[in-house]
């Protein structure tokens, strides 16, 4: 399992989806949202 730290989402769900796809995210990974949401 990997832990991915992502900051400053600011309601940009399509950009978040693109970032997770670029990282090769899988359901086994943990995503931690940090910074401004």
C-alpha cells in the first residue's frame, strides 16, 4: 500500500481524478488530503 499526500484540492474534482490516474492510484492506496480543501 502506498500513501499519497495531496494538497490544495479546492473543489477541483476533475483535476484530482486526473492526478490520481497519473499516479496509478488503486483502492489499496491511502490518500491523505492536506492543506486547503
